[in-house]
C-alpha cells in the first residue's frame, strides 16, 4: 500500500537552524512521502538552481520556490505567488498527484496547485501580538491570520494560550507543542573546580531580558550565547543593554551557529536559560529550546511562561527576579550531576518528535500510515 503524501508549506527554508517545521517534516517522514516547500526566495547561485535536496534519509524532498531578488522588499506579490504556484505544482508531481494532506503556516498561492484533500494550518506564534517585534502592521497580520484559518480544515496551535486566542475566529485548535530529539548521552558529572556553564540558545531579540543574562554571569557562571542579534529593537535602551551584555568578557557570544555546534555546546552545558520577558507574545509561545535543553540532559532556569505550566517539568526552575534568576542558574548548574541529567532526559523522552508525529498524523487524517523508508520515486 502506497504511503500517504504530505506537503509542508513552510515559512522558513529547510536549510538552517532546525525549527518546528523542519523537525515536523523529519518526524512525519517515516510514515509518509513528504515534500517540504521552501518559501519563495532567490537562488544564491546557478548551482543551487540545479540542486535537488533530499533529506531525512531520502524520505523528505525539499521543493524550492525560486523568485527574483528583493521580491518581498519591493512588494512584488505577483512574482512571489507565481513562484509558490510553480512550487506547488512540482510538489504535486513529486507526490504523484494531489497531496493527501497539507500543513501550511499561512495563506500561500502554492495551495492553488497542490490540490490537497485536507489542509491543516500550523500557528507557531501570536504574530499579531508580536507585530512590533517583526516590524509588521498588526491589522494586516490579523487579516492574514483570519484568511488562513478560514481556508483550513483544521488548525494546530503550539500552546494552550495560543489555542485560546484563536477562538476569536470560531475555531477550536488542537495543541501540538514542539518536541525534541534525544541525542546520544554524553556522560559528564557536576562541575567540580570550575564555574557552572550556562547556555542560552536562540536569537537575542527584544523578547530577552538582558539583566537576567547579566545576573547569571554575576552569580559566577560561564555564559555561552548561541544566536543572532536581532536588528529590530523598539527600545534603543534595551538594545544598548543587550549589546553591553554580549560584549562582556565573561560572555562567549558565538552568533548564529550550525546544529553541530549547538549539539556540542549543549553536551558541555550545565544549565539552560530562557530569560524571556512577560510580553503577550511570549505568553503564547512554546520555546523549542526548553525541550532541547532537557533532551541534552541540561536542567533549565526560566522566567514564568504559561507553556511551562503545560509542560510541568520538575527540571525547570522558574524565577522572575534577576538576583533569584542568577542564583538559581548557579545552583542548578552546580548540582547538575549524572542523576539529574538522566532524569531530565527521561522526562524529555515523553516529548519527542516521534510522539508529536502521532498527534499530527491524527490531525492530518493519515494516522493509519505505516513507517516507510527509502527515497521518493
């Protein structure tokens, strides 16, 4: 029996830091033929135009949507839509006909040519609440979201708060948070004769409270920051404070790094940080980094987030006050012995992407699919 065909119309290119969409494609690929549709963008070289990208052991094909440079900045909506339609048509041919199901992150012209039997909208964040963070008009984002919800047969939200907010569109979304991949265990004891090593994984943006990062180094921790510095800070004073922390000689800021570097740094870390502010955007989020830390055997110190109430992990310490946050990071890191690391990994094992794939297959209506292997025909 031929496995079902699933198209994932993504908001981020497949190549790069593996976020929700790339991880979801990998998790679904043992059960289905998956085509991952990149968002419209220009090719970086002539060679890239000819390249065929196959991932996840040959089970996921990446379908680009080539368009002209600066199409978004220049407002060339027609060019982007045409690129998306061409990509959708190619994806349908790769799947041998109409997709059995499509996962989309918004309204896309590729849906005109995919011919999907079932469309499921994935809502990863409350972009309306975070419009200022990404320099967008909240009214336009609200209108786009309303259209996307109206065009979907079902909706998935990554957090209970986001599900509740989507009810304004008269829809009851399923909650499927991010999952994790359990890396190979690297035995290492608690720090002895050295400072605890704290790590912050992800973009350094207005979501981050710089005073919390400073409190961690002031409490005696080493601090490694792995992520890009955002170009958009509505508050210049916050940007200056962030740059001051990143420039502190006690902070090892690497900028954006590849997955191998992330894995290596998590293997050396004693405590993972989620130093987010109490914004409406953060309240609706489910940070991938929380489970990434736990899967690597790294306990976590975070500010309060509703997602943590849902997760209910005993391996996440929650503090809002900077002094308490820093002290908790130092104490948590110093106590991260092998028993703690084993317990965090055991907790994360109940939240793998394999588990999330089971939930997704049910929403997509292809839950009976058997695991597959090998390349697309």
